[in-house]
């Protein structure tokens, strides 16, 4: 009995010495068909441990190593873009921790299909005004040629534009095929609009819209502003004539009041004049006597 217990303890000792903690949180993420494997090291994994990655195709029941991911360090990720060449096939990946004299168990990811599990990001979008319209220019992400001679743009069905007027948040939506340049007409001149774009696909519903790009439509043309200018000139002319009329009328009124006051100070009462004449005449007559 004691011998069996000793052998059992020795077995557990060998297991603990040979095997490393297995990695965990092994997952595959993908953006615009760029596939990345990430994982976390197990608890108490030695600092000198490295990690190796293998992949499995559903159509070929055999694991094969990924050449660029045989000696990963803690915190590094594995690029699986070249390993997942068939868009419509299903893949799995697994990770193992390794030291010079120890290995861990494999930790396997879930199944992954590139065409349906990748996140389709938006194209680069620029917006400029053109009077009562907006010019939208699109630039697709860098083309990645796939095994079936497809490119990323071949997965796009159409582009969805969300247009919103900044002033009152009025918005509308346009579903359009891909064009490098698109013009949205019948907008209000001199007003700011913000535009976002996203894509739709026949095989994928996971998409991300772009950041809003805002621009003012161009101001109204010079011809349309002429009536306003003429109206302002007419208003100022009328005001000037009214002001001149008030000045002239005021001058005439002042002159009339002044002319009415002057005769009243110069006219002498008739009786006073006659009395003065009588006094002067009597004095002259006495002097002669």
C-alpha cells in the first residue's frame, strides 16, 4: 500500500514538472479580412515560455503549424490572414505553451469563417460643398487579393449614406452602388450637413459606420444675392431722401418763425408816435418865440 502511494505521488510530481499551465481566452478576431489570433498565458507561466500556434481546416482533418507563430512571447498575437485563404471554409486555431523541457495542453478556439465573421469597416470618406449639393468621395481600404481572386470590394453589395442637417437634425438615407465620387443634390445652400457611410454585404451583417464628415454647401451664387443688394440700396435711398426732406422742412420752418418775430419788435403803436410828434412840435414853437 505504501509503495502504491509513493508511485502515485511520484506520478503527480512528474505531471506538475512536465506540464505548463495552458493558455486561455484563445479567440480569433477579424477586420476587413485581416485575421488575428489572441490569447492569454495561464497562471504562473514561466517568463521564458513561448507559444506555438496551429490551425485546422474543416475540409482537412489535420492540424498544421503557422510558420510565423511558432515562438510567440507573452502579449504577442498571431496573424492568420495567410493561413485562412479560403473565405468560405471554416477554421479553428489552437495554442500551446512551451519551454525547453515542458509543454502545456493545447487550448482550442471556436470555429471561424472568414467571409461571415470578419467585420467590414467603412471606406475613407471626404465631403465638400458644391452650391446646393454635396460631393462625396470614397476610397476603399487597401486591396487584399484572396485565394478566389476576390478583393475586399467584391464583398460589398452597396453603400449606405446617412445625411443629417446640423441645424435641426433632419436626416435621410441613401443606398447607392460603389462610385468613387457621388453627388447629393437638392440640398439647402449655405447649410452644414454631416455624412456617415457604411457597407452592406451578401455574406456578412457585421459592419461599422464611418465617423461623421461635415461640410457646408457653398453659399448662394452672386446672381441670387443681387436682389438683396438692390433692396438694401433702395431702403437706404428712401431713408436718405426722408432725412433730406426733414432737414429742408426744418430749415423752412425755422426761417418762417424768425420772420414772424422780427416785424413785431419794429412796429410802434400809432398813438405813441402822434404824442411824440406833438411834444416835439410844441417845443420847437416855444423856442421860436
